[in-house]
C-alpha cells in the first residue's frame, strides 16, 4: 500500500506559516520519533515534520506499544524551544490543547484533553501525544512532539482506554491531508503564542477542555494514590492535594487511572 497522501498539497497550504521547513514522509518507519530524532541529532532545524503511513513499532508513553496501521495520522514535529527543560511539560499541554482545538474547529466535535497528553472524544481515546527531548544542562537541545490520531484506521485492540476514530465519530472518511494541515497549523499557532505570551492563555484553555474530575487516582511505580486536582502549574505539571500536601505530578512518572 502506498502513502496515499498528497504531500505537495500539504506543503503548499502550510507554506504561508513559514514554520515547517523540512518534510520527510515514508510509507513505513519503525517510529516517526526515531527518524525525527536522527535528524534532530544531525542538526535539522525546528519545523521538521516526519510523517508515515504506518509504523511497525510505534510507541506511546512509558514505551507502550502504539498500533499505527494505514489510515491514521502518525507524525513527529521537531522543536527547539528556548525554554528550560523543566518547562517541557508546557509543550506537552500546549500540543494537546492545540490538536484538540484544531479538530474541534474543523470537525465540530467536542474533543477534550486529559492531562498530560490524551485526546478524548465521548470518553474514548481519539489520540495521544508523546514528547521526547534531549537536554544540555539548562537548555533543551531538541524536543520532538509525536502525534498519533485515529482517523480512518481500524481501531487498536487490547488497549487501556477504549479507542475511537474520527471516521467513527463523523460516520464518514476524513481526508488525511486536511486533518494534517489543520493540526499542524494549530500546533504552529499555539507554539508561537506560547513563545510570545507565555503559558497562561494555554493553561486557561486547558482548564476549559480538561476532562479531569476533582478527584483522581494515579499510579506511580507500583503504588496507587488518590488525590484532589488543584490545577496546572506554570510548567505544565498537574497540581494535586494528596495526603494533606500539595504535590506537582510529572507526566513522565505517573499514569492516571480511568
Ligand atoms: C500516548 O498516548 O501514549 C502517546 C502516543 C503517541 C503516538 C505517536 S504516533 C507518531 C509518533 N510516533 C510514535 O512512535 N509515537 C508517536
């Protein structure tokens, strides 16, 4: 099966953004994260986009397998944000908000976000975002935003959260090019907004889009905890009250229980 995406059209429509400087598209890769990383380490510029029709070993958070058959949108975007590494959580949150917002506007669907990186529709998982980065002391050398969206693909089996696709939600096939264009435009817009105005506008939008209840359970290591959600910190961490103390949860350490 070939990559049935018209990348010429995608590039033309996004030219005006002046942000996406380099495109790589393949029929199959192990993971777009791997290819993006190789290019990041070789000095590729911010704005590199790596897209694949399918991934043989797509991955999610905590190295979980991410099933990526033809029909879905699987891509990685390289950023080199001029922020301290401990604020990388902001990029995870802004990416989820950007993708949710773009899809809400384009497909009129009530898509929500679940900290730190899930895209939720009708209480099912529409997609997820994976952040990988390399730091050099006080700065970020590269940061890759990996976006996986169930669009027209068969839904994954044996997954923690029941999945949903845009096709299922809309009752029709969705043009992958169109979907990629609106999502990338949204990411560029939110990222630039963040660099210009900081995290506050994104934090406000996150609050409106978040599906988190007041009380949550989360797993850290082998232990399960109950906590009360207090909000999002300036660095994109989830502030909770737990055992009488305020604590900031780091995305890389915890999994929220459904
Ligand atoms: C999650 O929900 O755990 C995050 C899933 C992220 C999947 C995307 S698909 C494109 C990119 N390549 C990968 O191997 N993973 C991300």
